[in-house]
C-alpha cells in the first residue's frame, strides 16, 4: 500500500495486512481522487473510520490543508500515528481515538467543518442514515462539500436525505464507493 500521487507519491504506508483493518486499495484511492477532480489544495478533510489513514494521507499528499483522522480502534490509531509521522504530516493533521458519532459532536463543539468527509466503516456497519443525519445536524460537511462512502456491494444504502445528491458511484470487486454532494442550500 502506497500514496498514489502528490508530494509523497510512491511512499509506503503501514498496515496493509493488519488484522481487522480493510484499507482502501491503491487502485480505488486513485479512482476516488480522479472522480473528485484531484484538486485538494487548501481543503480540510475528515477521514471517519480511518483505518490506516490512507484516504486522509492521500489528500494531504495532494495538497489538502488539514486532515482529521478518526477511529475507535487502538490498532488503527497506532497505524495512523505511525503513517502521519513517517510522512511528516503531524502539523497538518489530528488523530482522534473515539467513536465516529462522538467525533462529529466534538467537531461541532470545536467549530470544525470540512469540504470532504470520507466514511469507510467496517462492512458490517448499517447506520448510514444515522451517520448522514449526524453530519448534517452537526454541520460538519460544508455546503457544496462531498461525502465519500465506502461499503460492501451487499450493503444497500437507505434513501439519501434531500441535502445530498449522488454524484458518482464506482465498484471495485466487493467494494462500492459513492460520492455524495452536499447541496449549498
């Protein structure tokens, strides 16, 4: 597993084979960023269920201004800290060891909002509607921002709230990635 593009292109990330962690593969990350337009300069990104931190670190390598990595797993947080340190992104990132829903509330309390929110929970996750509503309620995703969801192809998403529209959907083996646009109204 490596960074696909940007200032840290080809740099290796730790955790590709870590037990219980399913990192977004290089090919999928490349396709996601191609679909997003690859322009990350100045963006603030949140990586919920961050695993190894690959999505946030890819965004930082491509010029994102700041990344918040959130995971409830001790092993994931350890890997994120190592990867952030190895790539020299400590000053541009924060890592929170906590539940995703608690992190969203904390973001609201701290006035943090993001242009992109990545959500790559374990495949058994089924609280998509609750997650969308919490993101909207806590105003974590900026109007006009994008939410990037990664899930099993066997997971059927509930109807999207009116505040989101499906911009693009991509399939990679057993994985489906959906890019949602948050309406500016």
